[in-house]
C-alpha cells in the first residue's frame, strides 16, 4: 500500500534555522512571526479550526523531537497499516505560498526541502519526499526543482491549492518547464488559503471552518480547468498534475461541463487537440482523502466510475490530521483496490515493486 | 477477548475530570470520573474505529433556537481523538448522528474499588 498524503511534523519552525541562508535566518530569528516562538512565517487563513487540526492521539509538534514524530508516524501509520511507501507532504511548508515576499518564501521552501531530505528521508526506506516550492516565485521554484529534483528520494513538486492565480497561467511556465525536465509530477495540496492568495470561493469568504473546509475543493476545480485549458499537457506531455485533499466526487461534473463548453468554444484554445476529460484521465490524479461519505456508497461509486476512478485515484490517509482516512474502513469498489491503494501511485512516482520490510499488500 | 468483572483502580485514585485507558480482557476501555460518577466506554469510535477515549473531554454548544452560543455539559462530552465526533460520556450517545452510539460498560464502586463489568 502507498499512502500519498503523509504529514511529517517538525518540533518547531526553528528546525529550519540551520538550513536557512543567513539573511533569511536573521529574518526568521528576529522578524515577526504569526504566533509564539517556533511558529512558521505565513499569512494565516481567516478560518480558525475550533479544535486544532491534528488527531489528538498524536504528539503535538512542540511535545516531541523530529525523531519522536517519526516514531509516532511509524507506529500509528507505517507499521500499523503495512504501508510500503509514504509520500511526505510537509506540514506548514506549503504555506510559503501566502507570503508577499516571494524571495523569503523560496528561501523557506529551500530550507524545508533540505531539512526533509536530511532529517526525514534517511530514517526509513519507506519514506519519499515532496519538493515544496513557492509558486509566487516561478523562477525560484524552477531553480529549486533543478537544484534538488534529482534526489532519489524526491518524487514530486508540491505547492498549495491556494494561489494568486490558477496554475495553468503562463506566469507559472518556468515551474512547469523545470518539472517536465526532471520528469516530476506537480502536486497541489489543499492549503495556502490566506495572505496574498485569492479567496477560495468566488462569492466571498465563508464564515465557519467546516463550511470553508468543504468549499476549499473549489480551488482544485479552478486548477483542473486552468491546467487543461492552457495546454500544459500539450506542451509538457510527460507531466502529471496531482490534486491532494481536494475531494474527488466533483470531478465528473466539472469535466462534463468543460467538455461541453470546449466543444462549443474551442476556438479560444486552438492549442488543444483533445477533450478536457481526455487530458484529465491521462494527466490528472487525485488523492482519495477525505473521501466523500454518502449514506449509500453506491451513489459515490457511480460517480467514481464516471471519472475512471480506478485509474485516477491515489489512496491517501492525511495522517496525522483530524480528517484522517483509515485505509481499512474507506469504501472503494473491491476491484479497484490494487490500483488505488498501490498500483496507480507506484506508476506515477515510479516506485520499485517492493520496499523495506513492508509487504506488497493491496490494503 | 473475555468478559467479566475487572477491577480498574481505587475510586480515590481517579479524581473528578480524570480518566484511565486500560486493557480489560483484550479490550481497550476508557474509565472516566465525571463529577464523582464513574463511566466506562469502549476505546473504539463507532464512526470510523478511532481511539475514542484518547480524545479531549469538553462541553458542547447546546442547540438553540436563537442563533446564539450556549456552552453546556462541560466535562460530560468526549470528543473522538481522530475525527472529533462528540459523545455523551454517560450514555455513549453520539451528538452528530442519532443512529450511532459508543459502546458503554456498567461501572460499580465496591469497597472503594472501581469495577467495570464487561
């Protein structure tokens, strides 16, 4: 089994200090931060989770060392569910996308990447890393992808779904070019809903956390339409786009609408050669968590079939967050389990057939 | 797993507001002292199997007709460690879904000892 959204905690953002270049180390030591010492510099979202966003049976960041957090992750996730590979997605690192100072944002991303490569990947052969970049600095992001994108433990480029503009925009071309050159998938994880980034809902900000959380998937929809319409997959046919934690059941409805509108107005995007749904099926992958939970699972399965779920879905638990999906209780059609829990991610991230001490189970 | 009578602790070892999570015959059980009364719940959430009894003990915003916040039942609500679903410690009743109930076990205090009956 491969878990495609696993958050590796730090004890405090000060873990990055040894990895920051001097001017930005000074900025983090002496500069303003949004919280007590150890807080990570970012523009916070306007919705405050009423309970904190971690499972309460997981040590809080400040209550453990990086090793303690790894030990918890190993016991509560890797060993408990016999995970072959866990794709690390950082904790707050993707929030660099919210900072107006794009150079500081890129410096923090570089420091996170070096910390992750030094302090996480060597701990366990089952861990793989995501390279965090600051999308508001596309040239800096490209440079970072070329700097460490060929590390054998790095399997994708990662940024938040919160963004200044949707990711197909030519503004981001340097980032896509670099990812294509290194043959790395580009992933967007739910987050970055603050600071310089656009409101996640077009009609204005929601009020409550649970209301907002359910609607953050709207940012995923915007990126799907944008990367298809701008022809990212025509120009970079080897690139895959991965949406993490955005929900999945909305995808077929969006693709039906995109296909219909494209057929009528295709003259706007003459660089496209296929239907939006065809690009999506080949190039876009979505992680399952938090999988929608209708009263009748068959209602969900009908929708998942309409989006070729067996091909495009990647299992994710989101450990250690409050909306964790347990792989033994999420409901997927049995015939898909081998692909969704394992095969699709193994192909996408080009992972070997077996790893470490884990079994090659199918969940 | 086996049932029966399980001595958990001396009653005066578990003060009001405190809890113990113990293995009773192969079953993980949370024992709670709520204002001097003892309750026991299976440490397995009926929602998704999470570690129910490791979550925080809280109060709850009571349902109102007036769009206001009224905080009630402080110390009587258990919030699952995984997804935060709320349960009444005394009854196991789910506040989120009336069809769900956390498994509870009878508790007695005999000769100053807390006994859970499974």
